[in-house]
C-alpha cells in the first residue's frame, strides 16, 4: 500500500494545529504535529518531510531559527516550507527562504489549496 508524503506541522496552538492537520490530510498528506521548536529540530534530524507548516512563535526554539536550520542542512534544504504567523512583519525577512507565508488566522480551504499545489504528485519532475 502506498503511503502519502509526510507533512510536519510545527505549531504550538493545538486548535490551529488540528485545523492544519485536517486540511493537509485532505490535500493528500500524512501529518504529524509537533508543538515546540526543540522537538521539531530533534524530529528533523531523522526525517525529511515533503512539506512543513511552520509557526514562527514557538516555545524553546523559534520558527525563524528552525527555518535557518532547515535551509542550512543539505538533507532538508529542498523541503517545501509554509510559514504561519499572526505577525506578518516577522515573516518579511524570511519570505525568500519559504514557499508561502500564511497570515493567521489561516482558513482550512486556503491551506488545503496551497498544500495541494505543493504535493509531490503535483510538482514538475
């Protein structure tokens, strides 16, 4: 049985994380929710997901620092990253290192459509 590509949701708000998870599942991804920055970095040492939805305000390690580490690691440098933030100004300097910047609140439909575009089956080879 084929499995869906993995999307990591790095988000400390449980309600928001669940909305993200449901939207990504509907877009064809398997999902895993990680609620703090340190746990996210640890998970990324052993996993290369197809997509990451990354909150910028996280406990222990900021989303900005996680994004820097994702892009600096040759294993994860190519991973698609969607930033999710309630502070659009915070995301401005990070736009070039991300694939999308989502301004919270993010709608279920908006995330599903954008995630579908980034699904590996829908990207050019």
